[in-house]
C-alpha cells in the first residue's frame, strides 16, 4: 500500500445572525415536477440498494428509529470519513438541484484562480442570468477579488458572482462542460449540468447521492471549507467620488444557511459547518450539510420536502443528523459514497457500482495537509470556530477515507 496522504478538514464560522430568505428562481419550459414520481429503476452507483425506491435502512436491535414525518422526495445520511451510507430515501432520483449545484461549481473552479486575483466586471459577465436570480450585488465596471466573489457565491448564493467567475473561466458554456466532466469523474452519474448556478433549466438534474459526493469532494479544499462555513462578511460595494477623490463602499452579507446561522425559529445546529442550501420553483428547498459531533462527521442531503416554505428542509436535515449521530455503530450501511474515477487504484475498477465497497473522495487540489485556519476576510463578531471532521481524513491509494486521529470541535 502506498503512503497515506493526510488531509485536514477544518472550517471556520463567525458570529451567528439571522438572514433573509433567498427568492426562488424561475425558468420556463420545465416539466411538471409537482406530479413527478421516483422511477422504478435508478442508478446503483454506491450499491444496489441505493437504486431502489423508498427508504433504505438496516437498523440493529438497539438502533434508533428514523425520524417521523419525513416528507422529502429524496434524502441521504452518510459518514463523511468512511463513506458509509447509513440510510437513504430515493438516493438516485434525478431531481432539480437548485443552488446546491453551486457545490459542484465551486469544487470545479476554486483551484483555478488565486483568491487575491482581481477582475473588473464587464457587462457581458452578467449576461444570461435567469429572472428572479439570487444576487449578492456585483456591479459592472467594478473590480473584485476572487475571494470576494466566492463569498458572494457561498454566503448569498449570488448568481451574479457565479456568472463573473464563469466568465473568468472562459464563459458559461465552457464552465458547464468543465462541471460535467468533474461530475463524471466523481461518478455523479445522475447529474446533468445546464447552468452553473443551479437555476431551473430543462434537463438540469442531480440527486441526493450526487450532491453528497460534491460536498464530500469540495470539503477536501481549504477555501471551500472556509467559505461554506463563514456566517457573515464584508462585500465590496460601489466606488463613489468624494471631495478627497474616490472611495469604495462595502456592505455586510450573511449566510443563507439557517442551520449555520439560526433564524426564523431555528437554532444553529451544534457542530454544523456548511455546506449549501438552495430554493427554486422546480427544486423546492434543497440542502446539503456537514456536521461533527463526538468525533464523527456526517453528511446529509435533503431534497424537496412537501411542506411549504424553506423551514421543512432544515427541520428534516436536523432530524436526520440527530438520527445519524445516535445511530453510530448501530446500523449496517446500505451503500457507500464511491471514489472518483481518477482516484481508482492502478489496474482496478473505477469505484463501487454494485456492492457499495470502496467509498472515497479525492485529494484537495490545494494540497493542504495542515489544520486550516479561519478566513480572515470573512470573519467578524464572536469568531466562533466550527471544524469539519474535527480531525484528519486520510486518503488511501485506493481512494478510501479512513481516520487516523481526531480533533474535537471547540465548545460554543
């Protein structure tokens, strides 16, 4: 066996504040998702049971029962380190992803531009955004650092920031192709990318399984961890003339992830450190989160609960996380998060398509192998730190995650 490569997964967050809702995006020409039913046959990537309809779980004698009242069309609970899928419901159902697709966008493009690189926004950079898109407030003619644009993507789900970064990458069509190639490498076979921002588009779909793969892959990158766990930050505003010359204004932006910030009757979820929420007409509310408790790291994805508004997706995610932590060691996995094709062992297969073995992820593109600190540009207030995985993830040559040691989260 080749040498292990240590990857630390640490995230930072700042003071906890309430945040406003993001308006759903709209698009024309979509199918009627309100009448959609899960197909009788779905992908078996990660294990045969993950391709079956309905809830899949193997509860031991002393295992807690799954939360009551779950209404989501699809959901999944997985161990972020081992890759074990603890339970799932329609895991491979292809559904509109909303802004959770931005996790794939970020995982694809983050390594390509230094965070301090500057870009002056041209009118063409902001062209083509869908009506009703969530915006962070990027202005044409102004110059932004890449790090600021990423904070706009992660905190405010800004489609304007997405389009500017896509323009820097050679345009939306190229970025869509790049994202699709990366999804294919991650074995996210349920995903078809049409727009980089997750806006409702015909044929644009993903699945609870694929979104969880995107989160797991993205969390190998220090910048991804920092951005997705930042609660609030200052964002550059317009440049105005003053009697002393010119002055660049700024304004505060706050994360729309309610389980991270607490809002509208929700409290911040203990140990949560991201990842991404979304809400569009076709997708309803979607959410992928990562949390650490007592040395265990879980990923949860919830897609389109039937309850109205945005709160049900957080309530159901919260219940599934609670269940997952309580079920540790008391359930048998029903599948696994597979390794990327590019991380498959030499001469071996690309991953677990049938039996769910060989769970894994891929090495961080930024190569970080030390504990990651907080993002200074995005921190303010009480400076509460949240550490994803609270420890070291180890990537084996076969693409399998294992635990070498763990660091606990700081107490709140």
